C-alpha cells in the first residue's frame, strides 16, 4: 500500500485564496495547481492565525496560536523555548528542511542566557525556527538611508546573480525587482507606477524559478524521510515580473473591486485608520490597481508554471508516489478591496488562504478531486505532518489538529466550530494615529461558517459580518441592535478560546491523568482519620513501626 514518506510543504507569500482558477478566478488560469487539486483535496475555509508574514508563519511552524508563541509581529523573536514543527518531526524520525523564506527572528537574548551558540546544531535550529537550512532566502534586500531592512536578505540569490553576470551591489533590486528604461536607468519596483514594467532579468533567473531549482536540488540528494518547506517569496511585493508574464494581463483582466462607499464612511475608528494609511490610500486609486494587479497576476502565473516544472520532476523521478504535497499561502492581499492594500486586517481577502493537499496513499483515493469546507487553521499542518511521519501528535503542545481523517474520508469536518486570527499593531504607526498604548493595540477575529466577529482592545466597538448573506463583508453589523445576541454568542467563543490551557506544555493529558492517582502509592495520605479508612496497602510504610522515645532529646 502506498504511503507518503516525505512531505513537500509549499508556501507562497501573499497569495490570495481567490487568485487561482480552481478557486474561481475568471481570467487567471493556473492549470498546474488545478491539477494538484484534482489529485487531492481543496479546502475552502483555511484561515491564517495572524494577517502579517512573521507571526502567521510562526503559528504555522509551531502549530500554536500567536497568543501562545508570542512572536506577534514581524521582527519579534520566537521564544527560545518554543517547540517547532522541526522538533516534532525529528523526534518522529523525519528530517525538516528549509528552502526559502521563514521571516524568523532568533531570540538572541534567550539563547545567550541558556548558553546556546548560534553555530552549534541546536543553536542553528533554534535560530532558524527549527529547520535545517538548505537555503534561507527571505527575499527582501531593501536599502534606505539608515541601512538595510535585512542585510541577509536574498544573500545566496544575490551571489548567484552576480556569478551569472548581473553586475550590481544589489542585483536583487536592480534586476529581479526593477525595470529598465531606454537610457539604462533602473526603474525601481518599489514605486507602484513601475509595476507595469517588465523586470530587467532573464525569466529563468528570477526568484520563483530560482527557488524551484533549489528545491529540486535538495530532493535530488535526499531520499527521505523528509519534510521540505519550499517557501516562495512571490507574489509578495515588490509587484514586478519579467517577460513573458509582464505582458500577459492588463486592466481588462482585473476582477471588480470589492468595496462600498458605506465602508469609507464607517464610524469605526480602527477600520478607518487602516483604510486611511498610505497603502490603503494608494490602493484606493484605480491607476495603482491597474498597474499592480496585472503584475501580481503575472507573478502567480509564473508560480503556476513553476509548479508544473516541480510536479513534472516529481513524476519523472517517481517521487510523487511517496511524497505528500501541501500548497498554501501565509496570508492574502487586499489589492484595493475594502479600500485597503497589504494584509493587516481581518477580511477574507487577507485571512483566508488557499490550501490543497495531495496524499499519495491509497487511503486518500476516496477523496481525490473533492472540495472540503471544514474550518481549518494553519496550525493544523504540524500535527498532520507528525502523523504522516508515523508518530502521535503531542496535543498538549500543538493547538491544531491533524487533517488526515479528512484526507482519508474518515471525517468531513474538523473538531472546531470556530477559527481564530490575531493582530498586534502596537509597533505600527496606526497605533499612534489612534492614540492607543502598546497593550491596547491588539485585535482578534473569531469566525464560524456564518458569522465573523472582530474585537478591538482599547474600548472600540466590535465589527460583525454575516458571511452567509454578505460574503463580500461589506455590511458591518457591529452596531446593530438586532444582532446583539449573535455578538454575545461570538464573544462567548472568543472567551472560550482565551481560557484554553495553552501554556501547559510540559505534561501531556495522559501524564496528568496518571498524576491524579499517582501519589496514592507514594506515601501522600491526606484527609484520612483512621488507617482503616483507606486501603491498608497504601499505608504499609506507616503501620507496625517502632521507635525510641525522643521527647526529652537524645540524651534524655
């Protein structure tokens, strides 16, 4: 019977769930990803745990909510004691390797306190979110007057480009992410007006093909069992793509924007602040959308073609018969919907992501080509992979649940009846705009299949959306007197989630159950008046004993 020995865990950065043809996009055809869906299960309600790269990924890599692992924004380190996907899998006998992006920041102070050297095996794993690094590429090397955002960004990729003849101190910017005018001037991809330019790079040398090649390089030299996290940088900004993809789409291929005038006139201060920031104002303009979205679509089309290359290699080598393939994204992109850009709010454009899983095992034959609308969270990936590795997930640590029962047709739903997403904007200029303190600049989303509630600390009212009758999330019911009972019910779910015992990670349920009676045979006798009031074998060490009278002391 066929069994998955390996896991190919593919994650795109900032890929919206509805920008694939198998999810309904009318103009962007992604046949290779569609074929994967035909061979596996396509999930329609997969939600991230935070609408920003770093904290979303830390939840995925730990299998824990943001409130549990604490890495609540980009650049906030993952605590040195957090157990990761890699830790769980290596314990189960499966290697866990990175090719691409993690957005991980190491807890250097914690490592120093514990004496962990970064160049030791354990130190390197703690620094790299539990992965053994084949090649890390967070794909960002922006430079400003105060230096570089990430000096190690695109490090190996830049070396590779320079060796191929791309002459620049930063070929990532000057070639892979910029255009070129007739006079040889670099047209930076950071400026949205240049999104409709073709990136000045030979297409096979651009970022997505490069990472595909690096993923294949790893698989060529490793039989497994392994979990390889092939983590792509695109279609994340800068929004610019090389030919032939730069010319594939135009304004006529852009889907209608999802927003309303009522949203712009909202009485909600937090929503208004997010719409009114610089990115939101930019994507509210049609000229920005007409420049950016065709490039964004081109990046996705290129990604789909690279999936064709990758899947064909797996088929030619026979690795498709023993490799589970999981394809998803770390979050979406508003692209002007709801008058916003970027991803840092709770509408589905940001928080819902594509998820397609192909399981080569015979048990999964019954579900091939099916669509599942179960409530899924990205923290479910880690326990799923642990089960593929043949081990039992440690659910006192992992807060998600395995999806294998759904993949094998043994279940149609997960055990949860709501999903959670969190966002900490305390380090964002929006917190200053709203005049809220660090502890107040947080917000939570709780959603089931009908309702989505957004809660805001700082004394702001909630927002509520009826996902059944208002799937575009245009009509905020947070102030509706007729929906107060629904709001109360959703708050009950959020409160129930907040009461979970997420920090009790050093003892399993089985161990706790044994501890209930484990001390009885170890001499603890509480509440017993007479030795005959309890089983005599439990007090055998306390009966029939003799001792000298020492009340007057040893010499008395």
